[in-house]
DNA sequence: TGCGCACTTTGCGCCAGCGCAAAAAGCAGC
DNA sequence: GCTGCTTTTTGCGCTGGCGCAAAGTGCGCA
């Protein structure tokens, strides 16, 4: 389905189309194709020929990579305004990951040809894309470093903080991860197993740092997580719900 | 030092300046600054304000990232023609890694302003940069996946194969890694310790797959490494030097 | 030719985190 | 409220790979 005028605002919000003037935005829109996806549907599959560049308008996407053995790891979360599959700009490439909708999602996309054409006419788009990619690159470098040098507990703490940043919603209880996140998901994101994640979360729950349920995590005391992530000397014990463990 | 005409050929070779016409190349050159570095010198340091984009003309660079604890990991190798620190295009960023010369190196660089200006005038440059970044992104994703899902031995095998691809020189003995690579370096690249690397290489040496010395690695039987990297059922034993272990 | 340094090997002990199995707890649909 | 499915917890055993110490080796330099 071709994009309508209603999508113009969305396009203007996207990182990759920042700082474009209205005529430019209009021509971007003219080439856009919009599509809806339901929970669990795939926007594209890893290893398929990369032909379109996507921008997420609404909802969230999960990026998955399959290992040769069939195991699956979570390469990241896409929030509205982000572009994915920029690799499609190059000829004869394949998608390096699969993109799957979490909940329902609205996605805009452009063919390689069209976006290439738009970029030539409006280099700012290419610069924006470069910007976005660079940022993501840095994030990857950090994850890589964490993975090679840090213990599991720290990695999980960081993973949770990252999630909170990307999909956290403040409530009076604390920061709620506004997504169904299973222990398995967290394990994939941090390079460990669901067992270890489960044990670690339970431990944090006892300490009052978080409060976790089935595919639901509430961070009650974010600073506690930061402490673990940065390996600081444990600060004040968190404001626990329970009356007084230490005084009994 | 400002670039001279002699650098034009180098510039034309760089991935980021592919497919430019001669006038464009000339203006690129007009803004370039060339600099030489000796073994071990740093082109830039992590966390310094990112102000220039670099293209390696000759030699090799090592990208290093420091952990908060002071440990250091090897984030990659830069070969001639590659661009680094593209992040500098954005305002107010800092270099996410340090870049250090291996042997002597010739580096061209452009200021944020100038390169930005060049890209606006010639969008192809931005597209090329996007291309280069995308490729590197995929490599990072792969490393990330390997790190979370694969055993140490496989990671070392892959690391070695990657090195061979980037800096391998064919000889009649096999593929020689044309760089001083210590066990420590390999350990940083693959997320393990120099002890484990040492043990693993010794083992491979016994099997005749490689032949290693002080900061020197010769891959005698690349297929053996591939076998390990892909976890295939061990193929023919390698054509060992030693007369006949199995028949004695 | 010999010294000193940096890199490498090897032995030994240990434990963080994995892997599995089985039980428990949520959740959804009927 | 019951049934069945998915997610989560927990116990237990195990081992890959780390960490350290000490000895060995190759290389550059005087």
C-alpha cells in the first residue's frame, strides 16, 4: 500500500529523514510503501535478498539472527523512528537478520532504487543514515566489549538498563519494561542461558531491585542495577517492600 | 601536511571514494591532510573529541577499546583503503576506540566540516561510506553471535581465518599472517585469555594445521581451521610434515 | 657472545555458569 | 473451574576455560 499524507508526520520524525525541507519530505513520501504487521509476523527474513529499506513508524520490532545450528539470538530492538536494513542500499546483499513484529507494527519502506535516487537528490538523507548507523555501531562495539570482558551478572544488568532506555515506561512503582520480555529473550540478548537469567533476576528480586513476573519486568530501584552494571561498591540497600530483614 | 598529487591514486582506491569522477577526486584531495605514523603511535585516542575522518593509505592500524577497568580489547584491524572514525561526521561525538599504527602507516584525513561539505556536493561519497559501514556492521553482528553462542576453540579458529583474510600472504608453506600477532592479541580478538589461545594453538600445531612462532602464525592447512570453525566432522588429517605418526 | 626483555608454554587448582530434569506457577480458552 | 500450554524456578552435577606461578624460548642489542 502506498503511503498517504497521514504518514508525512511519521516520516518527518524518522531519524533518517531529519532536517529535510517539506518538498524533500514529500518526495520521500511519494516513494514510500506502508505495511502493517501483526504480532509475530516477519517484516523480512535473514538471508533473503535485501531489496528494501525499512523505517518503523509504530510498534516495535525484534531483530533476530539464526546461528548455523538453528539457535537464535536477539540482536536488538527497533523503536519507532529507526531505520533498518540499510544494507539493502547495496546491490546483491542479503538481510543479515530477521525482523519480527512485537505486537502490531506499522512499517514504511523504500526500494533500493528509490531510496538511492532520493539520497542522490538529497544527500542529507545519506548523512542521516550514516549518523544512525554510526550510533548503532558504537552500541555494538560496547556489547562486544562487555561480552568479552564482563561477567554474566553485569551483562544482564546492562541488558536490562538498555531495555529500560529503549522501552521503559515510568510508573510510580518504578520503570516498567513495556514489552513482553521472557527470561529466554534476556538470555539471548546478554549471551547466557535462561536458567542463569532466572536465577539472577530472582536474586535481584529478593534484594528489592526489581520485581519480575511472567514476561514482565519492573525496575524498582534503577540505581541498584547501575551499581551492578558499573561494579560499584554496593550503595544503600534499596528501599525494600518488606519491613526489615536486616533488623530481625 | 596537505596531500599532494601523489595521493590522488590512493584516494581513488579508497572504498569511500569509489566511483567518483576526476574533478570530484581532485576536490577531495584538496581537503585531505596526510600524516605518517611510526610503529605504535596513535592516530587518535578513544574518548577524544571526534573531529576528523581518516582513510588508511599504507600500512595497518589496530583498533583498540579500553574497558573501564583498564583492560584493553582489540576491536579490529584496518587495512589500506578503509575509512575509520566516520563517527566524526557527527557533532560533539568522541572516538569510540583508539587507532594505533602497526608498523609504519600513511594516513589521510579530513575535518568534519570539509568531508561534510564534500559529501553534500557529491552524495556518492556518503553512499560509499554507508556501504562500508554496513559491511562492518555485519561483521560485528557475526562476531557478536559467535561470542554468545560458540565455544572458544571455534572462535579462535574464526579469528584466525578472519586475520588470514585481512592480512594473509600466500606462501608455498601455506598462508602466513603478515603481521606480528601475539597470543594476547588473538585472545583479545576472540574474547578469551592468552593461556587458552596458547594451549589451543599448540594443539593445532601438533595436528599440523598451523605452525606458530613468536608473534608469527602460518596456516599450513586452512581447511582444517574451517573444519573447526564450522564444526564439521574432522576431514582428512592434514598433510603433516612428520613422516607417519599413524603408521608407527 | 651473552644479557635482558617480552612473549610463550605448561601444570595445577578452581569455580562461574551451563545443562538437564522435574516441578511449579501463570495465562488463555472453553 | 478445568485443561493444556508456556514460562519460570530450583536442585544437582559437571566441566570448559580462567587465573596464577614458574619455567622456557626466541629476539634484539651491546
